[in-house]
C-alpha cells in the first residue's frame, strides 16, 4: 500500500491500481504541491463539511467519475454540486470494491457557510474513517478534539497507521493528540492538520519526538511525501 500526503488533512491511499482520497483541499492550500486537476482517484471520502476539507471534492469527483462518500447530509449537498455520492452514517461501513471504509466518531463541527445569504447549512455530524485494504487498517481521525472512545476504537481495531490532527485552535493540539495516539495504539502515527495557516502552526518534529518518548512510532510527512506500508 502507498499513502500520499497532499497537505493539511488530505491523504490518498493507493492499493493496486485503485485509490481513494480523503478531504481533498488543494485549491487555496498554500502548502499544496499538486493541483486538483492532477488528482486521479476512484473515490473521495469526506470527514466533514468545512471548506478546507471539501474544497476540491466536486471537481475531482466529476473529473474522475468517482463517488463521494460522506455522511448523508453532506452527501446530499455534494450531489447538488453534481457529484455521484454514497451517503452513509456513523458506525456504517461502505465496500468500495478495492477497500472498505468505516465511519467512526469525531468531535468537531460541520456546516457550510453561505456568505451571500448569511446562512449556515447543516451538514451532518463530523466523522473519521477507518480504511481497510490489503489486510491493513488506516485511520484518518478527521478534525477532532480528544474524547474517551478513541480508546474503544483502538481496542477494537489493530490500526497500522493513524493520521491525527495536532494543530490546536480548531482541533486538538499536540498534548491531547499524544493521549489520542496512546488510545488509538497504532503502529505508526502521522500528525496532520497543522501549520497550513498561522493559527494552527505546530512543531510536528517535536510531536513525533514526544511520541517516541512514550514508546510510540511517529513520522512527519510533508506535502507530496509518500509512505509505503506492508502488512
């Protein structure tokens, strides 16, 4: 399995000749090294409705004839943008053929801000995803604060790689993310959702050092970096 980090909270999981991308945000992302029109994928997974997670979902879906997988309310919104969609809900699992994706809890907010009409559109609950492929389990925690059921998720699934936010301000910060990493108990932890913008600037290398001090393995990935994972 190959996993590409596209910056912010966007990762792409490649298995065989197929791939899925989670939370594509390239347009307007100052750290991105690729453009949305260069992405080739077979499915798009969305954790929640904020612009820095769904920004390029519709154009990537249309260009690749790929479905958008999201909680039902957000899936409905994306269908209004012309995307094929698979709506699901918390605790459910979708079989994409080349991978399965299980929607798990995240504690955050989720809404679409309509500036023109000064309205906020309800977009369902925020989520994370467990992706199962090639006998491996990959966790994208989504945008989240610390919560106790992270331990339950870790206890029930043997997670190979966990992508966790550390940016603070909008999500949990490094201190809480260290506790989350212990509870998820993944073989490898990769910090995401940090340093894209000033309010979420963090020292990812220091975070990884703190992980290692707790007996956990971590890795800092820069936009464009690839991670190869074997079962």
